């Protein structure tokens, strides 16, 4: 949902009406419905947003056409052998259409267009130990998108062991070694930091070797840190600028300093001006002191760390400058010498968000960097306090939800409904308010004198309204 689309309060006085016909964009209250009709508020299965399958039964196709016209939907395909029709609505109006047909007689069945999955499980032998991609639902996302080589991610780090068995296929030799000033950004770090980060983002998946990377994209290396993981802000600036000039769509920055640098900020501003999305680690000091480049805000996504239970990683920095969060504890990935191992830190969380963003960009290549960023915010799983908070930002990323959310879904079409066979007069005020690109919706349900409030993200909106995948 776009943050620029704000909705004011809309009050509806419903007087026990059944079968109320409304156009998309209006709230609908259904007081009674047959027991065989599924309740999307309780639906836990994912389905194509805005799509329903209608088994016509004894009704005629002309009747269905008239109903679609009144509902603002379209018949997009049919299966004449079984007299079933695929109809499509605005993604936020599907629940209204589904509930509205409760008052109609003759349909044999109506159901969401549920997703089925190919049960894709990578054959990478270390996949079973990769808890981080599973918690962000990468395995489900890969049924939709594996990645596009046209999306280039620059790993600005200690270099990359680019001939690694699990990295070579996705490596793009467009980077540079700013430490040694040559064209060979090989990772010589004592722990293989840059190689580990690169594997999280884009290790080759389903190749029967090692680990599964988040996105099958192109990875380039800008080596700005030496063998002990130290570098200068000038070298960082050179790496960021060079990556942008070489066509990188994303940069991952798993390093930082508590010292503000105008030079470094200017480099990220330059990259951003070319449409590059910059992702950076929030730091591992368990402090709210701004850590740069992560805290450059406008030009960089700051990523905090989470653990296996979706709690705050104990070492992760925090503050109002944190934007997103991702797994950061015991993350297994590639290491130099065709080896593998686990590392812990917000470096890993940053790489994971960069991989998620790369997969989103692979699937929605028309999006700008601002739109990709907003999509990650709006589909994050809200942890901690409601909405954006200092420990998790907008929440922990969810790649499956990010791929499933429709492009520019409208705010209208929210549906509230009572329990079956309950008849009373309600006055409902639906107030949708959004902070800057927060993707959070505040809903107030006034029932007589009682006010119930809910402020949740993508997953919770689905459970409440059946509008987005769980």
C-alpha cells in the first residue's frame, strides 16, 4: 500500500441489511451467511489477491456478468467443462465480493484462487541448517521468483572468494580492490567476512553444493576492507561510487563507524541519486548511538538483528534510525576455500535484507528503489511495539509477503463483518492512517460504546480481512 494514499474516516450506518450491493472501495457488513461459505478472517492459506473461482451451478453466465458489473469485477477465464469461472477484483475488494455473494442463491461454490506450491526444496546439503531463509519464507518465495542476473548487488566489504564452488556462477567481475588498488577484489580476510555476506545474498541455489542463497542474481565485489576487516571512509566512498557507476542496483554494507562522515554520506547520496538501494548493518554494540552508514537514513536502509525466536539479537544496535530487522544469529554461509560456516552479527542481517530486496527487484523490475524500500517496510512482520520501533524498525522482513503484495493496492475495500447470524445495528468508523511509508493501518471498530483498536502489518491484515497473503 502506498504511503501517499491516505484515507479519511468513513462512517456507515447499517440497519440489519442482508445482501447489500456496493461498489469496490466501500466497506460491507454481512450479518448472516450460509455455513458452507468460508470465512476469510479465519483463512490461513495463501491465495491470489483479488481472484475468486465461482462454480456457477444453476445460475447463467449472463447473471454472473451482471453481478461482476455491479461489483466492479471481471470474468477473466472459464473452465466450461466444469462450469467454473475465474473472476478478478481489486485486491482489497475480494473479501467484500466473497461475503456479498452470501445473499445470492444458485452458486454451487465460490472460493479464493488458492496458491499451490511446487514443494521446491533446495538440494543444497546445508539447507536444513539455514533457519534464516526459512523464517523469512524464502522457500515459498522461490516458487514465485528465484532471481534475475540483470539485478546486480555490490558487496562492499573485504572482497569475495569469487571462485568459490557456491559463488562463481553468480559472480560478476565488475568490481575493484580499493585496498590494494588492483582489479582483483579477492577476499583475504581472516574470517572471510565478505565471502560469507555474499553467500547469504546470492550463493548458487539448488546446485547440490553448500548453501542456498536468497537470490539468483549477479554479485560484484568492491573490496574496501583489508585482511583484518579495517578500511577508510575514502575507500568506502570509492567503492560505493564505483558500484553505482558500474550499474549496481543494490549495495550491501556490512561494516561501519560511530563517527559521522560527510564524505561517506555524499557517496551514498550519489549512489541513491542513480537509483541504487543501499542496505547497511546497524552495528553490534547494543547501543542507540547512530552507526554509519546505516544511520544515513534517507539514503540507506538500516538493518537490526533478530534471533531464531524473532526477538532482538542481544548485541544489535537500536534507535529511531533503525528501519528493518532480519536474522543475525548463527547464520550459515560460504567461507573461503570452498568451505562453509556460521557467523553472527548485523552484517548477516544486512546481507539478508539485501538479498530480499534483490529478489523483489527481480520480480518487479519496474519498481524504483524507493518503491522496493517501501514494499519491504509495508510487508515486514511487525515485532516489538506496534508500528516502527527502535529495536526492529518496521519489522522483520518477509520475502514471501513482499512478492505477493499487489502493485499499488488501494486502501479502500476494507471489510468488517460480524459473527454469523448476529443481527444488530452498528456504526463503524474505519480510519486508515499511515505514517511515512509505514504501511501500517489503524482501524477502529466502534460497537455501541466500545472501541477496539488494531495496528498491524501485512500478515495481521490478512488474518483480519483476507486481503493479503499470510
